[in-house]
C-alpha cells in the first residue's frame, strides 16, 4: 500500500448507476469521519458535480476527471490515491488500462467484475507486477462473489471446529433472493460472448471451474445446469445464473489460502425451489426465466432499480459442508438490500475501507477479497454493510 497520497479511495465511475450508489454510501456512512479521504472520478466534470449534489456529499468533495480511453488521465487519477474502487464495466472493454496502471504504481484496486476470461488474463499479465509494486488487486467485491466466497469460508471454519478438519464437499444454495438483475452484469455477459465469437478459446475458460487457479486443476465439479433433487436437503434445485463466476472465485480462494479446503474440494451453487411436484415445477419455471435474463427487460448499464426496490430487496444463502461419514455443518449469509445494487455498493466500499484500516498488512498481489481479509472483512460487513453471517445448527 502506498505510504501517503491525497486520497484513501477514489470511486471511479461515480456518474454511473452503481458508482453513484457507492459514492452515496461513502458520503452517508462516513460523513462524520474526517479521517477517510475520498474522491469521485469520472469522464465528465459536470456530471460529477451533479452526482455530488444528488447524493448530498459535501460541496468540497474532490472530483477527478479521468477516462478509460485516456491512459494519461487514469495515471493522473491513481497517482493521487491509495486505492481505486471501479464500477466501470464491462471490464473486458474498459478495465485494461486502469488495472495495469494500478498494478504498476502500487495502487490498490477493487472492482465488481464477473468476467472470468478477463480476470484470468489480468492475473497472468499483472500478478508479478503487482507483487513488485505493492499493489493489492481484488476482483468481484460485490454480490458476485463476496457472500458466496465468505459463506464457504465460514462453513469450512465450522467444519474444522466440528470435525477437526475442513470438508471436501460444500454445497452453496440460494434459499431466497429478491432483487433486480444488474444491467452491468448483463453487459458483461454480452461482452464475453461477443469476444468468444471472435476467439473460441475464451469459451474453454468460461466453462472451466478452475479458470482462476493457474497451474491447478481439481476434481470434476457438478454441472449444475438442470433441475435436480437434492437428497441431502430433500428439495428440488434449479440452476443459479451466477454460479459460473462464484464457483471460480471460491476455487481461487481455496488456492490462495494454500488449499485450506483441500485439493480434492468440490463445490457447486444452485437455487432451492422446494420439495415435491410443486418444487420440481417451480425449478423448471425458474430455469426458463433465467434463460431469458439477457432479454429486453434487463436494465441497460447506467439503469437500475428505484430506492424503494433496492431497500426492499434481500438474499439468504445456505452453505452445507458434508463430511465423509455424512455428517453436516451449515452456515448462512444474509443481506438486507437487493443483491445487485443496494448490497453490492456497500460491500465494495467496505472492502476498500477494510483493507485500508483493518488489514493493511495484506501482501501484494491479485487476491479474492475473502481470502485476503477473512474474519476482518466478515466483521466489517456485519458492522457496516447489513450482512449477517451465522453458523446454523
């Protein structure tokens, strides 16, 4: 981490929908904390001024003009700050220069990326550079994939206490969720598929559960691509549309933690649909609806749900660790806002604050936030971001 800078955090993309939520959260939650020095960055000074006024930030909140297409402006921005929180995606299209500049300069970096091929390319290209410069780079600091990464971590901690060792099998299950699908997530998915049409090798990465663990391939993982009945939970399950990114981050966390869950670790994510014939029918309906998520009803980047919709959203995630003899440990993660916007904006902001204040000694390199900050991040998310972590009986 840089020893000194004008700012602790710059929110880059503050004029976008999610970026404005992140800036608004910092303005409201840390308004009486003069020790946190933060600024807003974006392409248009006029829009930045409008957002500053709209979120009720102090009139002297610094504004920095920077453009993803102008490397000099990005460098000028990151030279002023210890860390950058970026919501400017798709990262495949707009993230290369910023991440490269942060890695080279020793500036900490946080994003909301769920674009596996781009993440792997950045790991391959910038891991060594970040280690040399002192930068800590962290992808996927929102709903993809922080609650899932930390849910597995908590479940394995419970397994170690209960069984004396981690378990080789954990099931991630979405018990309930209310929220609007992110337009930025949809745009990221489209960017990946457009790129894969030109370079089919990218599809191999998309389909590989170990795409984010260079040099390591573990055991075969459940496909999770059709409704199934879960004997352990006695319920029908349906595919979860974010599993293809979350599972990759969980396996990367395992590798970064020195394979704390074992080299034979198996993990999947699905959504609970309920028992019996009604559950089976619901599982099929949910799968059909998820297959249409890229349709016209999806918000465009820059659009999103109303304040009321964000505040009425929630999620409830279950993690089941299964020992070789069939015994179970269970952990849950719950959020108090819609996952894609309300909760995500709080999580990425607190990731940056946690690294700055609670975990400044995290080594340089490219991390998942959960593997880097572990219990310290869980505590901060509980204390500040409306998340609940619980080991269930």
